[in-house]
């Protein structure tokens, strides 16, 4: 067995063991939290931008 083959096998086994530890619910929860965080960040920056323009005028 070549060294490169061992590396590929090790990486493949590691990825498979990590993949099994994630559930669909965890992935869905993470995606939902990322979307909510993005929306809140965008809304906050827009509101602060409008407040800053009012103070300069």
C-alpha cells in the first residue's frame, strides 16, 4: 500500500465518521440560525445607517 493510498483512506474514514455524527435536525437548525442571524444583522445595519443620516442632516 502506498503512502498516498493510506492518506486517502484515513481522510475518507475521518470524513465518514464526522458525517455520521451530524443529524438532519442539527443541519437544519444551523441553517435556520444562520439565516436569522443574517437577517438581524442586515436589518440592524440598515436601521443604524438611517439613524446616522438623520443625525448628520
